[in-house]
C-alpha cells in the first residue's frame, strides 16, 4: 500500500470560485457513454438507459442494501450530536457557506469516514457509474453527506435550481446522491431538477439576456421534477441538468443522503492522485466554493477507512 504524501496542490483549484467537487476534474477528457456500438449494460436496463438519455437523470433502485445505508444514517445523527427523536436538537448554528443558498440545508462536513467509503466501494454503485461512462476505470468523488431538516423560524432556506458547472462549457461530468432514508414524501425536501430545461437548453438560452447568470437559470415557465427515492436508491444526473434541493416543508421528516459520483480516473495526473490519497489518509477535506470544511476537525479523530481492492482503485491508491 502506498504512503506517499504531497501538498494540497493536487486539489482542483477551479472549484475555489464555482460549485462542484474539487476532488476530481471539472470535466473529463472522456465522453459520456453513447453506446454507439450497442455494448451491453451492467446495471441499468434498456428502459433505464432510454430515460437517462432523454431526461438527464436516472434512479438506480437498491444500489446499496437498506441495512448498509442505515448504518451511515445512524452515524450521521451521532456525529452531528443530534437526536432523531428530539427536534429541539436539530437546529444548532452551522458554519456559514460562501455558496449562500446552501446555508441551513443540512450539509454534514464528513468525507472519509468508513461508512461513506463502504457505500462508495459497493460494487453495484461502481457498476452503475460504469454504465454511464462506458468504462470501469473510474475515480469516486470525495464528498459529504446531508441531514436536511424541516424549516422553522430562524432556520429557513429557499429551494433552488442551479448548475455546478457552466453549461456553456459542455462539461463531461455527472453527479450523484445516495438516499440514506426514504424520501418519498414530496414535502420533505430532497432532489429536484428540470429535465425540460436539460433537453431544451440550446434553444432556451437564445431567449435569455447576454449577462445571464450561467450557474442560476431563470426558471420562469418550468416546473421542477421532485424525484422520490427510497433508502439505498442511487440517483445519477448529468451535470448539464439544472438541479437543487427543495424545501423541507414536512412536520418532522428528515432527508438523509450521501453525495457520490464517479469520473474516469486520471491516472496520469499524479498530483491529483496523491492529493486524493492524502485526503483519505489524513482525513483532509476538499476546499472550495461549496465546501467550507469542519473547523473542529472531528473526522481526524477517526481511524483511516479500510478499502477493498475496488475501493483502492476508486481512490487512486491502486491503479486500474
């Protein structure tokens, strides 16, 4: 097992001023899978594939066993020192974010704990992303989790729609979220997106002013799709898909999720590879526009996560 350490220079600096996860490239040199030669799918069905191409997102049902995601969900409550049965413990002050629309949305600054890695290295998760990319040689994002509570006075936020990457750059990238608890109630928050805008972007942009915000579209005339998920379901979406978190208007239901995505491994980018290894070894967090980190450095108290052979490859510790 390699133990080489480097400075933080390997982190993707493009994400200092824009959203997106700095643990991987902003856009891949590889194109997303088109299945031009009709190659078989691993996890997605043909119906899933058609939906993915037309709508820019897909939900893989039971990508991870319910009992496995429950372990992480339970841990997150403990990590945040909150009681799932006592709403009075849910609304402690949180660190302000540069990306202000994420304030009060319940981001949990934890990135390399064992249970997160258990889900990242679960084979069915990897195989789903392999279908999307048309290749198995992938790196996983080093990303966090979410405990999204019902809004109450003093703890409000607005539902929002945005892009993490400027769609004008046509990024070859995908993002993903794993449900750690059922989120089938549309009122309890969760993922929302606008497939119609995803499909019609090239004509829609012609109707927009030249100085429009390239990360926050004017959604007038569009109705966001509220995607329902059950614990263990994995949602993958194209980075050209306008998306966001919807407001949790429920009385007492909490949306719990882990952010997971994969991109083609950049095995010739040694600086990035070593930064990823160091992040795992030293529990370093990605730093960026949407990633404030944990000022208490709580995660550094945990042991280094144990990786399977697949996990080592997804990190970059072992080469494909």
